[in-house]
C-alpha cells in the first residue's frame, strides 16, 4: 500500500511538472497565450493596457517561475512554487475569460427565456471549466504530498481532496463535451488529420461532425457518472481518453507545438488515473478521516 501511495504522489508530480514545463515554453518562448494579450491589450477589449513590452517581460518572468517549479516538483516539491503555479492557472483562465479567447459556445438553441439568459451569463466563464483539471492539479499535489498519511481519497484522508479531483475532472470533460457537441473547428481538424496520419484514411467532414457529436455525449455522460458514483471503469476510461486526446496533439501538430500542447494537458489523464488507483486502494471498511 505504501508503494501505491507513492505512485499516486509521483503521478501528480509528473503531471504538474509536465504542465509547468509546457506553459513555461508556451508563455515565455512562443508567446502564444491569452495571458500576454490580457496584459497588453486596451481596457475596452478586456486587457490591462500595460503595453506589449511590459507584457512580454511579465510573461518571461512567469516562464522562469514555471521552469523552476518544473524542476522542483520532480526533485523536491516546494509549497511556494506550487502555490505560484496554482495562482498562474487561475490567472491564465481569467485572462482567457477577460479576452474572450475561449471557445464561443452557441446557446441560441435554448430559445428565449431565463434558461438561455443564465447560459449566456455563464458562457464567459467557460475557460475556468475547461481548465478545471489544470487548476486543480497543483492543489491536489500539495494536499497529497504533504498529507500526514500520504494516502488519497477513500484511504484515510479527508473527502474534500477526493471531491476536488472528481469535480475538476468532471468540469473539464463536460466543457470539452460541450465543445465537441458544438463541433469545435479545432476538434474537427484534429479528428480529420489524426485519422489521415494514423490510419491513412480520408475522413469526410460530415462523418467527423457525427463522431464529435457522439464524443461530446460520452464526455457529458462520464462527467455525470464520475460525480454520482465511485466507478473505477469510468475513471479508467477518462484517463485513457484524456491521454489519447492530449497525445493527439503530438500527431496533428508540428513537433515544437505538439509537445507543449500535450504537456499542458497532463492533468486530463493524470487526475482520473489517480482516482483509479485511489479507489483500488479503498476498502469498504476504510474509515475516512473527517
């Protein structure tokens, strides 16, 4: 059991380290992120109006912090650096929210009335849902790594930790499910290109749209199932699918882009995998610390 608990710790450490490395490269080297836009764009379009030069310097400083967190997380985790990465993930989602750089969900199909009004009010906050697993990853690592018992979920640890993981994964899968149901252009391209590169087949756009509809429905279903029960097969599916969709970036994107797009999505497979292992360790007679 001790070895299994160390495995849980290392899964989170590797995931957070990969995530930090990917964002360090994306923010500090490539400069392709909503964070930079938020820092230098005018206030009337949601930016902070700090200027491009200041924005670039801030992003480079953030990248250095994330690079240090990458090394520290693998060698000797630091509460300060991990807390900084948690703040970064929240700020990154806020930048996407303020600059409207997230996927614009179409809610017109809800017709008119209070339901559509509520949906339109929530859509701008979509980046927080799609990035929930990434936001939660460093927090979960802190809760697990410095736990006295070094155990997770049903094995002598507060239920709060389990629910953070379950809610974060469910939100991320639900958000991606809604994007798939909306036939996100990026998802369509990835599906078509991946089919061609892996199978050598030409996938018609209409077929790709049908597949995305099915994928979206499954994503929403497993997100709901994760919240209502402790089914390991649900978490196992989510871990496998989260890894597959992250790894797809390595197949469809150029190498210098694909690697960091894969890395920043490490929590999409790592958090469900942690749930799989934690629920395997759990026993019906286990007393959970309140």
